[in-house]
């Protein structure tokens, strides 16, 4: 029985849970380590995100005989130029729309309350009670906004931590661009034989998984944001740029994000002019069809190979556990875990096949 896969897997899970329990019990000992990890986590995360976004630019330049330091300098210059361009062109427009939205917030709130009150007054004519769904939606929305606000305030409240973060992000970003080929050899250097080969393939697969998701999802969200902005402007929807930028960031969350982006656009369209809601719905439907049938298959393909039901379940569970940040990192984390499990399974299968194929001594 000890040779059965299910038995060994169960023992591994039990040992892992015991280790986690022991770490929690003696967490005071590991508190300095947790502090260091918490300090470098977000800078490393953001630096890694920038690396995966800009790595194709570096690869493109180096294929054309540019040196490593030259390509890194070019990447930093491109980022600075894009930030300057956004500051000159986009930020004033966004600021103006935000100020207009804030000045009209009481009127918008009053009109939304009137819409909800009208829906509640007609609940006897509906096959379901809308009060429960509206209240649940409001509770979830307020909880998410409070979580985001508390996270932002927690980050901004520590001036030293903010300075450290801004210093460490370009530091990690620079060395990821400079030495990314050295990471895997350095990690596998203490090992030998088949396990070294397995670990090398595992790290490369994790790298490919993260690259496929981050680069693909960022490009898909950017294209979808442009499509929605063009559509919103063409129908004369107010706050078109603000809604398109919000949709761009929400679409980083697969499946759930587009619905989250549609809700504020639909509410503002309904307040502006009821017929505008129909046009916003059509634009969203067309944009989603273009994204799901043309953009995503050609940009991301079937690299991650995740079932939609699995994606929805993972995103909702991560949202309940860790809020908005959890929803953002849920799918890449799940994809990495799936890659690790698949590689471990293949490694064990290869070892078993090798042992069975070896001739036995008689």
C-alpha cells in the first residue's frame, strides 16, 4: 500500500499541513523572516510584472545586436517616455473627468437610489425579490471598495515603506532584465542528475506560464480598453475615458472582470439617458465577442488551458479570501500550482517507467 500514489500523496499533504501548523505555532521565531518577505514582496511583484511586460522589447533589441546594458537603458527610456506621454495627454483628461464625477456624485447617488427604489416598488411584478440581490450587490461593492481603500491607505500611511518600495522596484526590475538567464542555473546548481533536469524544466515551465498569462492578459486588456473607449466616445457616453481605463484594469481579472467593468458604465448610461444603456450593452457585447473569438485566441492561445468554470471558481474564492488583490493574482497563482503539480506527476511517472524498464537481476 505504501507504493500507491494516493497513499504517498495523502502522506505528503498531511506532512505539509503539519509543517504549516508548526510554523504558525512558532511564528514568533520566523517573524523577522516574515518582515523581510513582506518588505520585498510588492516591489518584487511589481518589478517582475514590469519585467514580463518589457521582456519582449529587450529580446527584440538584443536580436538586432544591441548589448544587454543598451537594451536595458532603452527599456527604461521607453518607460519614462510613456509615463511622460501619459502625464501630458491622459492625466489631464482623467483628472477633469474625475473632478466632474465627484462634483456630480450627489446627483448620481440620488438618481441611483431612485432607480433602486423603483425596482423595489415593482418587486411584486417580478418572479424574484430584487431587494436581496440589490442589497447583496451593494454590500459586496462597499466591502470591496473599503478593502481597496484600506490597502491604499495602509500603503500610503508608511512613508518609509513607500520610499523603500519605489527604490526597490527599479532595482529588482533592472537585475531581472540583466540576469534573468542566470536565475534557473543558480537555483539548480546544488542538485545533480534527473532531479536537476526536473527542476530546470519546472522553473522554465513556470516562467513560460507567467509570461504567457501576464503578457497575454495585459495586451488583451489594453486592446479591449481601446475598443470600449472608441465605442463609448462614438455614442457620446460621459466619462468615457474613465470608464475605459477602469475596464482595462478590471479585464485583468478573467471572466469576472468584464462584468465588474460593465456595471458602472451601465449605471452612468442609464442615468445619462435610458436608451444609452442599450448602446452600452451592445458595445460591451461586441467588444467581448471580439475579445473572446479573435483577440484572446490569437494572443494567448491555449497556453494556460484553464476551463472557464475553474477560472470563475478560483477568482471568486480568491476574492472572498484576499479581496481585489486576491482576484488579480488568483489565476496566475493557480496556473503556477497546476504547472508544478503536472511536472511532479510527469517526473514520478518517468521514474516509475525507468524502474520498470530496467532489467531485473535473476
